[in-house]
């Protein structure tokens, strides 16, 4: 059977927070949402970006952990810190290039998206990608995504300055852009994509 | 004596909204549910499939329902958290009576005593003032069985002509336009027809927030090469990346679409064969729109001429298309014309009745479609029959076992009923599934009217802001406590399944209605033992009508994942796509695909009229209202669900920076917005995503945060839909409220606390 993979397409995101709501229904961290969903720059755009754990092949969070509390499963899922080991030092929170881990001070524990391991390990889709009404978060096979998104292609290499990161989760980028990695630092300087200033220019007479 | 027994603040302290959050078995991942019930969401007209997890008669969570074809497991945040409406501290578990001497303003009463009191007041008022002195207001979030029963209850049991429903404020203008143009009022196509449309045109629909699952269909169409045109005064999430965005000035939609049609005709982007063979009335419309040159259209609509030209070309030259609209063009004193103007560009294109050639209205309420089909509208009988038509009266009277002359005549729309209450013509009122104190425009008038009732009874599961005016409140049922059918946005009839029993004395609404009929000594026709029994009668009552359900059964719905009406016989699979060439319907009888005797669709002249209250020197800004994704309608349910309140705790007034600067308003400033009818003070959200001549306020909140304090009760003359989308306001920076208020809205605190309408410090006295 073709394995199911996680595909992220922020361009589709409508900021509804369905993923945030559903994440807190996940059995491994009920009541706590691990998803990050932010406006890029609300005063000028409604664009939002959802961030799940990208499940890096060499997770920076685990590499900087002084207590060796962050483990990666055999199938590549980076897990929440092990409770007996985690010393709540916040190193992982500071180091993760994607800003994913959350320090839960009430438990003295770093918690993060574990790809709904209770679900995905038994063939179910993660909560967030199940409910997402815009397809910004999608969980399925490579064949399905290629069929559904002919104009996009998945990329899983990210450049943060000198650091190159490859991930289990894929980001959808426009196929005609011809890019093979996402340069995250450059992207951070970009204006929101889509309409923002339109209404300024239409009504210059105001 | 329908006045508030206590101050609004005291009632809110006692009855909510309080916030429910995950705790107990809902928090415990180790709990095995007793059962998982496949059903649908209780909120909007998309009616997404959802599986509810039940433990010890409590819905403890959900599981995505991947096998339901419309949403395939997808849900918006309201659907995800809807289970928190159950097991709620605000839930009514007994009947209540108004009791100003009690601490909470209401005291519990026995269910039977409450029913007896309601019956005796109905009897008293009707014998003293006549049958029409007692009215009924109902709602389109009820199942179709209940909606049917409400219409029958008013006409047969109460013998009153005064019944109407809250669909009146939802999309009746679209319904009236559909009837005028097509002879039938239903989205013409299944949503799968979006997927390969070359052009998707969305007019006045904040799709991403109000019908979120439709977003995926639209994005899929774009992946497949389709282009997107969005008409809206705000850059909503669906508009952000649109190929063409037409930022129409609120209230000018008919002008815009007339202008587009003018360009289609001028450039010969019209389907002459379709127009000749399938329509009548094109010439008059063509003549009328000739005046809508691009320049004039641009002047009136505030949309750039080049954008209008680009949209007309994209729309005019497409081979396939899907046009959908929602409240943005419907909530107007000329809502019918707005909708007709969009239908005219669809008919002129000839793109209807075929795959990916489509038109649809995006219904708002859970049963916004089914709730308007079977007789709870003031002029309607089941099966979309007309209460003024003698043949229709005779048929339905036969089904109901009464004489046709015993059926009342047509009544009036729900706002006119409020005026009749105010004028003393209607003395008593039974209300269910409706929160007019929040949802009707100019709600100060609505409150004054309700106060004049001699007797007011409400069936509800929470003590809504409207129920707080009642003399007797009867505890009804939540969505998950009953079964029945609803028709969702595509016209697909689906089945709501019961997951839990109502708590305490609470009863399924149809039982409450039948108990009242029994207590009145008028049980004839109100002895159903189940929703299925009601549905079986509805099937007969609708048979032969336009909305023919006679071939639909609960079993067929299960087997097919829903049945699209019309479905006129047992072996009929239902009708996903209307107006297919060669299709049969009971009006045209084979003469053509449209629901008129000649089988042809009607072009209708859609003359532009300005809004009822345009801006002037005293009130120079346009106010438009709408929804946010985390709240639903009047918020009776969603303002009680903690995580949804966290997401958008309080209404804000959206203002463009140019306008904000003019008034010295900065982002986050308390801002007073004032119309001729009322005043509201909210924080400003300064954003470039709205027209600089318009401000926006979402309407889900109560009391001093209610946007409908400001809106105007102007109504469309045909459909009677109110003009929620345009009125004139002025604006000023408000004085700083106390620090207490500033801190009253935490975003991430997980403790239970009351936020809405009743927070410890209120913004402005």
C-alpha cells in the first residue's frame, strides 16, 4: 500500500482555525492544540499560515536537547518530549527553525505535534488534515496529491541561512515556479500574497 | 406580560451565556464511547457529515465522517466544537415561568403545568380576540418534520393565519427570485459542478467564514484551471487571491450585474440558441440594461471600469461556469432584483442544466432549504404549495382531514408580525428556534413590541435573549436529541440521527407542540409517535408539488448518502441537477426543463434602486453586517462554547485606515458607531481589506454589542427580507472604558468564565 503523507499548502489557508480546534481533540494531547496559525500581516491582508511540525529528518529540536528527551519514531515522526527526561529548558523551542515546539509550563514539558500518532499509526488521518475545509492541510498518498493538485508540487527541502533541512511533511509550491526548496529567510521578508492594497488604489479620491 | 423580569445583566449572570469547555470524560482520552452516531452538523446549510461519540448519554467528542461525500470528514471550527453545547450548565431541563420576585427572574415549573398554562392562555386570547390574535414564529434550523408540523399546527390546531419563520431574514429574496426566474427555489446543481467550472463567480458570499467547506470545492476548481471572480465590499479570505475582485459598494449589486450583461450583449457573449429555445423576456431585459454602460456602472458601483470589463469578458466567454451568491446580495430592500440580475447573466450565458454549468444560492441555516419548503412560511403549504391557490388548499386540507375553507388565508412576514404585535393585533405568541431580539433589524423596536404581548411562550434549549421576554419557557431539544431530515445547500435531503436523550423534563420539540395541541383539546392531526410518522405524512402532503418528497424515505437517504429533491416516486433516485435538457417536472409536464407551463425560464428586468437609507451629511458612512467563522447566527449555541468564543471573543468594527485616519481612530480604539436607530461602542479593527466608505460589524452578539441595534427595518417589497447589508451611520472615538473591560477578554485562559454580554465590566454604560 502506498504510504500516506502530509502536504501543507498555506496558499489555500482561510484562517478558520478548524485545525487548531481539532488538534485539541487529538487523543495524545486532548485539550491542547499544537498547531500554530498566524496572520501574516492582518492590517493589510487576511492571509494566514498554518504550521504543523514538519517532522525533520534530522530534527534540530532533538539535536539541541540536553536531556535527550525528544525521540523520532522508526517511521520518522518526531514526538513530544519524554516526560521523565524533559527538563523544560526551552532549548528546543528556541532552536526549531519552524517554531513548532510549545513549552507547557504547567506540565514542565515541551509538547508538539506528533502527527496524531494515535491515528496515523493505525492508518487514520490526523485530526487537522481531516477537518481542514480548504485543503491547506492534506493527508493522503503521493498519487492522490498529484491527481488533485496538478498546478502544485510538493517540496520538502527548506533553507534557513546556512542550514538545509529536509522534512517528512511536504510544502506545496506552484509547479511553474520551478523551485526545489523553500528559502525561508527570504520568504519572511515578503509582503503577504494576494490582495491587500487593492482597495487603497480604487478609492484614491477618499 | 412579556417584559424582562430582571435587568439584562442579571439574567445573563443567571442563564448565560456561560462557557462550556472540555472536562471530565471529554478530556479523558481513555474513555471508550458507548456508541458512535453518524449524523450531521447542527449549524450551517452545508450540513457536513460528522460522527458523534457518545458516553453515558453525553456527546463527548467527534470523529470525522470521511464517508459522507459532501465534506469527506472536513469541518469548520463550529462543527469540531459543537459537542460542547451538550451537557451545558445553561441547558434548560425544566419548564420556566417568569418570576420577577425570584433571584434569577424565572422559576422552574412542572412540565404539565406549563403546557396547561400555555394552552389556557392560547384559549383565552383566541376566544377573547379571535384566532388570529395568537401568532407563531418558527425557524429554519428545525428539521423538515418539525417545520412541517409548525405550519400544520398554526393552521389546523391554532387556526391562525399568523405564522412565519426566521428564514425570512435569511434568503427569501433569493427564493423569490428563483421562483420568478425558474419556477422553483433550489440550488440548481450539486456542488461537484463547481470542480471543473471554467469560471466560478461568487457574489456576496464570505464563503471561507460562512460556508467553509465550499472553499475546498472552489480551490479545487482553480487547481483544475478555473478562474475566480469575487464580488464583495471586503477582501474576505475567498477573495484574497481571486483572479478578478469587484469591490462593490454595498447595495449596488443589481447595477453591477446589469453592467456585466450590457457588455455581454454588446460583445455578443450570449447564447442565442439557449435564449431562444429556453427563455422568455430577454428583449425587455436587453433594452433595460442598455443604459448600464461600463462608465455608468463604475460610477454607481464604485468598481473600476476595467475590472467590470475584465469580469464581463471572463464570464461572457467561458464554456462552463458556476455562479453562487449569498446574503451579501440578498439582504437588501431590493434583494430580489439583485438576485434576478445575477440570474439574468446566467440565463444569457446559456450555462445551466449541464455538468459544470451551474447556479446556486448558498443557504445559511442548517435547514435553510428544507425549512422553506413545507409550510411554515406565511403564504405557503407543504410541497411548496401556495396557500392562496384553491387547488393547493384542497389537496393539503384533504391530507390533513380538514375542510379547505377551514384553512386560514396567507399571513404576513415575521417583521410585519412584530408590527402587528406593536399595534395590538397579535396579543399572544409562540416562538421556537428564533432569536429575534438579536437577529431582527432595529431590535430596540422588536423588544418594545414583545413587551406588548399579553402572553409569550418560547420553546428552546437555552434561555435565549428572546426567551428572556417569555411568560413561560418550554424546554425543547438539541439537534442531537432528535431525528429527522433536512435539505442542505445542494438540495440534498439528509438524515439527522439521534445520539442522546433530552435531559430532565426537556422534550423533542414535536412532542411539545403535540402536547399543547392535546391540552387545547384539539389533538386531531397531532398524534404522531415519531419523526418518521410525521415524515410519512409530509411525503403525501408534498406529493405532486414542486418540492415533491413522496419518493424519499429514511432508508433511501441512508443508502444513497442523501436524496436530492424532487423525488416523486419510490423508484426515483432524486434529482441532483435541475433543468437538464429533456427533464420532466410537474408544472411543464415535458414542455421544457423549467418549472413553468411552457417549460421556459424567465428573464426579469432587475432595475437598480439605491438602498432605503443612503449616506448623507449627518450619517456619511455605510454600515454592513455579517458573520465570523467561529460564531453562528444569533449565537445562542456558539456564544456558550468556550473555544469558539476564544477565537473571536467580541465584535469589532472593521474600518479602512483612510476612514479611520479621518476620525482619528487607531487599531484597537473604542469606537462609537451610531445610526438613526441605535448606538454601539466596540473596538476598531483597522484593516485595508474593506472599502474606505464602509464599516463592517458582525451581528452574533446580544445587548449593547448587538449590531442590529443599528440596522434598518427596510424590507424588500416582494420577499420582505430586511436590509441588513446597508444603512447609514456616523462614527466617533469613544471615551476610554475602564481597565476592567480591557482585561475582560482573555484569549487563552482555559478556565470557565462568562464573557459575552455579561462580562464584569461593560464597555460603555
